[in-house]
């Protein structure tokens, strides 16, 4: 299995300051039979110069530049069709891998032939580049994997942790290009339900905390997209027609009564502030941590308490 070729897809937009580190973490890993496909989504900084230089230094690395800004979904999809490996691994341009990441994931695929995708836990990278805390993952057992297939639950995985059989990506058509955010959740949930996805508890990668991500910019759409994924999972189980994201947004939010709309917005805003609280806490930003902590507690005290218990539980496991 270790001889299998892996295509590592790295979408990059204005990533000149982190791209080299991300690529280095992949090429310097223990699994050497790979290709790196960097796709620059029409960056306006020095990403082009950095990507070109990296590609010149290693024949396994290819650099592509989109003629216009396509977005992350279309960029990844273009590279899926360009890839020549049996497996595809995704790595965001501001994240990094541990040296044994690919070797570990390929062994998981070998030991679990009924599974077509694997993932793993992560650690956070703060703005200084320090590895902090622990980002848990799900499902980590075959029983949990079966629950996803039966109940329509979504897996808890980040793109930079996923390794998947390329044939599955091709058969599913890759990432939904009409989803501005949440397209990764949509695809990986579908794969988990239809083909099986198993995750390792070992933190084999590092997720960089940034305050200007697409999730932050479009936080409301991200939350609605996550709910849409859950609804479509249940619809697939019932054999019903799936909803487009626009259709679900109408049902989920716009068609609600004023009172229900306010309550829904409160719940989603609390989740967004909770995410910002975690970012601020890990970056040791005192004032934002205090403000987001107060905001989440006021908006949804029960959810805030449950979140702290969940974080403490996962910290204790490591």
C-alpha cells in the first residue's frame, strides 16, 4: 500500500506567507510517492512567485494559476481531474501535516478495505505558529461510522485531514461549486454516508487559526449550509429529493415567522461567536476572548456550557 501514489491538492489564494511551509510539510513526510498540485486562484500577492519557485525545486510539484478567481471548490475540482494518484489528499495553503500523516492514512485504508476515505484529528496553529490544543474528529470507530450511514449525522473532519480514493471524488463530481461555504462538509458527509469514512484520533496535521477566513466572512451562510447538509442526509435515507442550498435557505430562514427567525438567528450567532471565542482564546487575545465569552453566554448560555464541557472532555483524552 505504501507504494500507492497520492495526489496532494493545495488551493492557494494570497498565501505567499504560508504556502512554502504547507508544501514542505507534505514533501518532507515519510511517504515519498506523491505529487503536489498547487492551484493559485488568481492571487494578488506574491503567491505566484512563491509557487513557481517551489515547483522549480522539485519535479513532483506542479504549479497552476487560474485565469480568474474561481473559488476554492472549482479550484479543487480542476486539480482532481488533473491528479494521477490513486488517492487524493487535501491540504490548505495555511495548514501543515505531521511527517507520518500520509503513511498513517494509507495504512488505515489498507487495514479497512471497506472504507474509501480516512481523516484524522488536528492541532491548532496560533498566529505565532505554535501548536496548541487538540481538534477532535468523528467518526473514529466503525460503530460510529455505521451510525452516520443510518442516522444521517455529519462527520467532523477538516479538508486538510482527508485522504480519499480519487475514483469516489470523480463519481460524486467533486465539490459543489455553487456553495460559497460549507462545500467540504457537503461532500465529506456524502462520502461518509455512501462509502464510509473513518478518522484517527492522532493529531496528524495542524489547522491555522485565521480571522479572515471564508467561514468568518460568510458565517451565517456557513451555519445554514451545515443545516442543509443534515437535512439532505435525512432526505437521502428516506429516498426523497434533496434541496439546493438556496431552497433550504428559504425553508430554514426566510420563510420563518419573525419570532422564529429571531430565535434562529440568535442560535446561529451564538455558534459563530463561540468559534471566535475559541480563536481568541488560543491566540491569547484577552479583550476579544472576554467579549466573545460574554456574547456567547448571553445569546445561548446552555450551548456555551455544553461547549466548554466538550472542549474539556477532548483535552483530557489527549
